[in-house]
C-alpha cells in the first residue's frame, strides 16, 4: 500500500488519475485500506 501511496507525489496527470481509481477500488474492497489512506 505504501508504494501505491507514493505515486500520489507523481506529477503526470495520467498516473494521478490511475492512482485515484486504484485507491477507489481498494477502499470499496477493503475497509482497512480506507483507514490506511486516511492516516497517511
């Protein structure tokens, strides 16, 4: 999860859009992922 979170620092729009979509799906599938992202 930490590696995916580090992608939020990326400056390319395509990467950011993909990361947001990835996090959305992770949060839908797993409540622990949502808590991790809120804390970091």
